[in-house]
C-alpha cells in the first residue's frame, strides 16, 4: 500500500507570496493532519481534517488555512509568506479519529524556504 | 495541559552499545495514547510504537523495547545493540482524544551511532 505523498517536496518563495501544499493520504484513510517543523519550535500541530471538515486547529494565524476534498486529499495554503514560515511541513493520515488511537502515518514533507 | 519532555537533546554511542531514550509526559486525562516516531535525515517521520494509557505492558520488537510506567509518567525507549542505521532523531508524542486529534510532540532526541 502506498504511503502518504506530499507535493512538492521543495519550494522556494519570497516574502508576501502565497503557497499551496498538497497531501494525498494512504488509501482508505480519511483523516489528514498537518504539522509544521522548525528548529526553534519543533513539531507543531496546524490543523486536522476529516470528511472535508476541519475538526481541530492549532495556534497559528489565519494566514494558514487548509481544506480537504471528497477523495480525502488535502491542501494547505499559506498567504502573505513571512521569513518565519520557512519550515518542513508534514502531512499525516489516519483511518479515522474514532478508531482506537488513530495512529498517524506521515509523508516525506514539503521543505518551504521563504526568502 | 499536555506536555512531553525529552530531556536528552543529543546522544552519541558506539555501534553495539545499548541506548535508552527518555520520555516524560504530563496530562490530566485518564485516557491517552503515547507514541514514538523516528525521523531519519530524509525527514519523514516513521511510526515506531503506540501505547494506550490503560495498557502498561512493556513491549519488545527486535532490538527495540519500550518501558511504559504510569507511576512515573514515563515512556522510555531502548535500542539494544545499536547500529549505524539507528542514527536519527526520535520523537515521543502524546495524544488525548478529548483534545482533538493532535499529536503533542517532545523536542526530540538526536541519536548518533558511530562505527
């Protein structure tokens, strides 16, 4: 079974631009979560989607948004990029929140650099 | 509030040594889940193990073993006879269903195994 895929793998943007990252979950998984990883803050939860609905959101500004499609694929968008948005963005999928611990399986990440 | 502490920032061992990675967690909830993930240089977080708060059995998987002790709020991870391929950053994480689906990660322990 194919794992979580994320595109693109690397991205370079300049301040003020916006960016869209994509995530395809493991087949059969309906829940998708996004995390930001930086050297200073570590791994931080951004948001989680299930059945096209945002179920949970971390403590990030409104510039960070996301959505989920009917096929469970998800996108996250960051508008008006700032230098501090440079990070590794990780997507994780799981079967559904209601089944046990809902182990999350991660993709390879998208490395975003903001210049 | 939930918190995960990995006090060891970096550990360096010589191949074939045993090494234990410490994880201490804080939560007020009686039901929770603990996880360990491995992040090799490629960046992808690899799931290693999940434990439920109501199951304190220790687990062994090959060279890996985990010691879960609710009395001390610890969930330590031991690698026996370490190998160079074990070099990675290891993250301990906590999830409480009542707090949504988010994983709360520790800062990680960077393990370097040298030949």
